[in-house]
C-alpha cells in the first residue's frame, strides 16, 4: 500500500498494485507510441487501458467515460460523479485531472469531452480514439464521430503495448495462476457422483476469493452431461450422475490479471472415446506450446492445434480458435485479444502471456474433452504458469 498526498493536503491510502516508476514507464511507452503515429492525444475508452496507465479500477465503463492521454504525458479522465472518488482512490490521477460530465436529462458527455479538449488546447490537433472495446457503446461511438469526424481509429495502439508484460506484471500472472490451481483443487475435491454443480462452482470461486483474488472477467464456465459440450456458461444447475462428464473453464485473478485454465473431468470411468480424445488434446497442447516463441506468428499455434486434431480424426469436434492473450482485463470477457486463429499474423514476443485451450466437443458422440492452461512466452520457449500438469481426471 502506497501512501500519497493529494491536492486536499490530507493523506489517503492508495491501493495501487505497482510502483510509481512502473506507471511512469507505461506512460512514457504510451507517449512514444503517440509520437510514432503523429498523434497529439488519444481518447481511451478501454477500461484495461485506463487501468494499465493509471491503476484506475472500476466497472463504471458501463456508463460513458473517457481518458485523454496527451503527447506531453498529461492524463485526464472524464467520468460520472459516482466514479470521482473511485478514480482518486485507485489511480495516479490528481483532482485537477478528474472531470465530471453533467448527468442530467439530455446530457451529452461527448460535448463535455469536446469542451475538455478545448481547455487542454487540443482542438484542431490530431486526436486518435479506440473503438474495439465494451467501453464505447455504438450509441456514443456514433456521437463521437459526429463531433470528431476526422479522428482516426487507433484501437490497438495501447493494447499492443499491454501485451508485453513487465516483471511486475508477470508476478501478478503467477499469483493468478496459483489461484487457478487452488480453484482446480477445490473442483477436484468437490466433484463426485451426486455433487451439485452449484456447490462445485461455489468452492472454486471461494478458493480464488479466499486467496486474495478477484472476480474474473467473465463467469466461470461449468457444464455437465450434455452441457459439457458448451463453451459458455448457462443458467440452471444439475447434480452429477454416477457416470458423467463435466467441463470447467475458469481463471484465477489477481489485481485484474488472469491465468485461465480448462479441463474436462470424468465422473466414473473414462470411456475409450474419452481416452482417445484426451490423448489428442494432450498432444495438441504440447504442439501448441512448442509453436510459441518470440518472432513466430500466432497463426502457427493454431496450425499446430488443427494439425494434431485433424490427424486424430477430430476435425469435426475442434473449434476455429485455440486460445488468446491473457492480461489485466475487465468484464464482459477475460479474453485479451488477439486470438490464436488460422492465418493470424500477429508476432509473439517474449514476456507475453497466453491461454491455450484444446477443445474437443463432439456432438455426434456426445463426448467432450478439453485441456487448457496459461503459459508465458520466454526467449527459450514457453513456461506453464500453473503447477497442475495436463491430466485425465477420473473421479
């Protein structure tokens, strides 16, 4: 916990997760990115980018808010009054940098944003913005383009910087991975014939929260029986039978940093088909790990995944993606784009973190088998962040 003095000249406790130098380094990297692209400022709407630059931590992005990053490194936040203290207590922003838009009938926060840019003497400058985020709805995006018709879209500018993790960030991912392991331990202890899915989920989530973690960017996914073939969470819970299958996808989260995992658990004895699917998924996971190294395109990882599954005769049961980046992210999903898909040219770099999921969901047989964990890309290959190795669990 760092103690800072804010402009009211009284001392408050700031629950920041990183040092001032860490934040300053991030701002300098962002300034350099603006300079390379000839931008005078960026309008940031992605909550992940707000958090990365300043530590600002809120789900208030569901309403309109915008962070303005200038070429000089000055950062201003336009938000609702409900998030004024949230910004003061979680971010590096001082009082003069937090601005409130008028929340009344007929309010137009885009007009307030235009006034703020005028006050910052940015009117007429080259100002980029980001649209590929839940932090900017289609409604406000249309309004933004009306007021700033020449503003270029630089949605990937800051997000690309976030992909390269500092040592302090990698430490957060490691803590998140440890919480993922704890959640799996809880699931293994609770999963048995007659167990209620809701109790298993409660035990998994409890393990993360009791370990000092956070809620994940999306719900923990759990489905048994025929619902083990679903890639999404769905309402309604059942009790496990004496012979059953259950697919879980979850993530430990620490300081918003995620380290997702995925596993199909077998209640009773695994069938011959389940065993065949497990061998294919395990081989595909190893092939994907071997394809991750600095300088390689992300598409190579997908190709490795598809090659193994197709060779085992499971082309009908695999998906069109096999993982994605991990980072400090917010709802509605924990995906930190881009994904591993066919032809993805995005080059991987050292100190990037990825989630690999080998998903086989065979509608013909009704069987599922999924394996997945998070890895760190290093100069010498990949490092699995979790202590749990891939395994065929029969419970």
